[in-house]
């Protein structure tokens, strides 16, 4: 699927304990949320037609390219949802229509002194990863296909397969379905350039009001290996979404399973 004209956005802090484990709570110490469990905000990781580093298409399918400088990079295992963006007559976002989902590696470098989240999120081609197929969303609400799915992740290092993120049900996200969609619309319209956050609506405007948004909806908590180990060249990354009513969260391919597999270079 061609996502060159699709804006790439991510949700920060939408899964319990992730920010604490990633050492990033301090970045958001001055960000006030409407509820303790609410995500901290939205960040861009790809801006079509942008002349800066965020304008470089970062999404790969089989290779994860580490920065050419020393960097502490971690897998951020996520679900990415492709939304159609509906604008009103004033070109304000009035609706987001969830179309399909896949697995995503929102790989992040733990960069000291970064002023914006986006500075840790994209550093060139193949700095992100996307799954090998899409699952159509019948309805983005309870009772839909996403109810049955879980997300897990692994890193294979020197022949040993290690769990990297916890195995978690998709409805385990702090904000999901209608609650997440309404929150996204509000933040896209109203989020200010403050602290680590950016004005997302201004980005939409500068990108020529794209018709679609690929939104990574938050990383799971880390398993022990994921929390304590940064990525190394030669690692193999797996991010897997699977239908728990049909299969297990392993590397065995199936029609309903979505597997992202990347070689770290």
C-alpha cells in the first residue's frame, strides 16, 4: 500500500507503564491530561511534502536501519490504524473513519535533550516498520474484529528468541475505539505547540490536508528483555497481531495473523 501521501502520527502514553519503562515520563511532566489514564498527546513521525527530516519517508517492511550515530533504540510494538480524514467546509477535521489496521514498529531512540517527541521518532528511511498485511476493520467499536486480536513482539538475538513487549489484548489500550477516535479528533484540532508536543493541525495544513492518516495508537509495556536491551545490528524484530480465538502469538504464519519482521542493520 502506497502511504507516501498519508500523514504519519503517533499516540504517546496510551498503554499503562510504557512511558515509565522507556524513561520518558519526565518529558511530559508539564503536560496536563483530562484524566490520569489519558494519553499524553499526538506526535508526527512522517509529514508528506515537508522539507525537513519528517518529510523523509521512514516506513520499511523488512529492514530497520539504526541511526549512523550511537543511539539507544528500542522497538515500540504497536497497532497502526489507517484512518480516512473527513474535513468540514472550513477544512477542520470533523471525523476519522477507521479503515484497516496492521502491526507497526514505532522504533524510538532514547535521545537526551530532544525538545520534541518527533526528534526521537524518525531519522531516515527504514526507521519505522509496518506489517505484511492489513486487517479490514468492520466497526471501530466493541463487538468488532479488533476485539479478538492481541499484540506481541519478540527480538531474536544470536539465535535466541526473546519476548520484547508484553502480550496484550488490543482492548487493553487505555483509550480505544470511540474514546480514542474522539480524543484524536480533539487533539488534532486543538493540541498546542507546547513542551514535547506540536500543533498537529498546522502540520495537516502544511501537508495540503491529506485524505488519510496512519496513526500508531501506542506501544505496549516492555517485557524484561525489552526494557533492559537496546537494539543491535544483526537483531531480528517481530511484531505480531493475532486472533486469539484462532491461533497463538508465535511466528507461525496464518491467514488472520499479521507479522512484521525486520532485520536490524
